[in-house]
C-alpha cells in the first residue's frame, strides 16, 4: 500500500502484522486528507513504529479516530504508542475510544485548531484532560469514563488559572481570561462514578475569568450530586439531565431566557 504515494483518501486503515498493512505503511502516504480511522492499534508494538506513520506531517487530515482494543498485558504500551501517533496541529476532530492508559497523550492539549473532541470508554482514566485553553473547541463529548469521580480545576487548567490569579493580583482590574471560549455543546454520558462537577474556587472569586460564554447545549447523564453553578451560562438553549437522582439543587433557571428545552 505504501507504493500508492499519491493516495489522498483512506478513511479506514486496519493495522496488522501482515506485510503492506503495518502502521509504517501510512508514513509513505504524505497526501492523505479528510478523515481517517486507524483500527487494531494493538498491532502497533512500539513508539518507534507509531512515529513512522508520520501523522504529524499530514497537514490535510481533518478528522482522526483512534479506537483501541487492548488486553491488560498490552496496557503498558498504550501511552507510548499514543504519543507516537501525534497528528498535525491542523487537526479539527479527534476521537479516542478504548484507550487503557490513565494518562492522556501530551500532544492532545497542544492541538489548538481542534473543533470537536470525543473521548469514550477510557476506563483507566481518573481525571478529565485540561482543555479550557483550546480556542476553537466547539463540541466536547465525554462518555464511559468510569473512574472519573470529580471534575474540577484540572478540567479548566490549573496552570492557566494560577497565571490568571497571579496577573489579577498585580493589576487593579485583573487580566481578563476566557476558558472554553468557543464551546457550544458539552455532553457527559454514562460516567457512573462522577458525583461532583464544581468550578475551581479561583473561578468563583475572580470576575475576570469567564467560562463557557457560548455554551448552547449541556447534556448530563452521570450520578452527579454536586453540579457547577449554571447561572452564568446565559447562552444555554438546551439542558438535559438524566439519572442524577442525588442532585439536590439545580439553581434558579429564570435568568436563562434563551433556554428552549
């Protein structure tokens, strides 16, 4: 397959150990564009092999899906292989499914052109990634992250929040900062251990920090007992909460004049 050097579209690539189907074959296809799903990543055995796919130089790939189906024995390879699959910074859509590591790849937080992120079936993940700084992110779907119990400052970015507080302490007006500036749709589905989603205290006390200013759709389906204040989500049009029997207080929705359902 690597001989087809001018191939532009290959939406579904199945990795195997057979000659011509190894992950390295993607490295020769420098003109790939559009969307690609790379399946059977358990057949990629090292960081070095993953790097040879040359995803980081394929600037015309807009959508990347990485589904994993690894055993516990293979789990230690997950993060190494994932690091080697770093895409180009032009990427617009990223889906990660079945990833077994408790850590996210370092490159994920640097993809500043991402418009959509879908993270699902990450059963070793214990906290959500820091994504509040991504300027173009419009759609964020998180589902089946079974070990995430709490969403807090790590979601927004501890270092970013710390920098904002430091700046505001040196200025009478404070340095304005917006987290998740473009996000329009946020879905948290089937996260059975999640009981708390709260803003960091630094957000609550600092009026110069704005969060989710353009959020239109919020869907929640975990076992939340504590929910962040949604009073500030003035652009919200659709709010859906399912299965949160322990949620004691939702707050006043009268200010949400744009809420449709």
